[in-house]
C-alpha cells in the first residue's frame, strides 16, 4: 500500500515537473539505448518507475526512492542544466542534457541504500533504497 501511495504521489508531481521541463527525452538501458516508454512514476509487483527532476541541487518529487529486490527499476532524470547524475552501488551514470529526460532500466539485484548524486560536485540528491524481497 505504501508503494502504491508513493507511486500515485510521484505520478502527479512528476507529470507537473516534466511539463515544466519539456517533453523531449532520450533513454538508455543497461543493455543499450532505447526510446523512453513514458515519464510517469508507477509501481507493480515486478517493476517500479521513477521520473525525477533535478533543479539546482534538489531532486523532486522526493529524495528517497524505494524498490524491492527482484523488481525492474526504470529511473529517469530531467535536469535544468547539462550534468552527470550518478547512482552509487549500481554505478550507473546518467549523462543528462538540460530539459531532456535520461532513463535507464535495470534489475534491483542487490539490497541497500544507494546514493544519488551530481557527479561533478559530489552533491547528494537522495537515495534509492532496495529492500529485501
């Protein structure tokens, strides 16, 4: 239930944030580049999607993302300037261009709290918590 409530809140907030930042998007997956399948935030038992907006040194709609081990995570960032966003633990880097969504799809194959930061300044944006299944 907590995930569904969080997903509903993320959907509402991210839709407003994406509209403000533009709708152009590009994406990549752990296996290569693909077209983005949307910018909504939602969760099912097998997957969870997050559409995050980074403005300055703040990430919205939340600084704490939550998933369960075994889920597929679709993580998307739209930034207000060109910068690299780094997801520690999984060691994924999002090469963001201002106003363009950058997405990655990957398996939540490990548990823990993984920092999300602006790579060039080591600015902490939030974390992805992957809980045991």
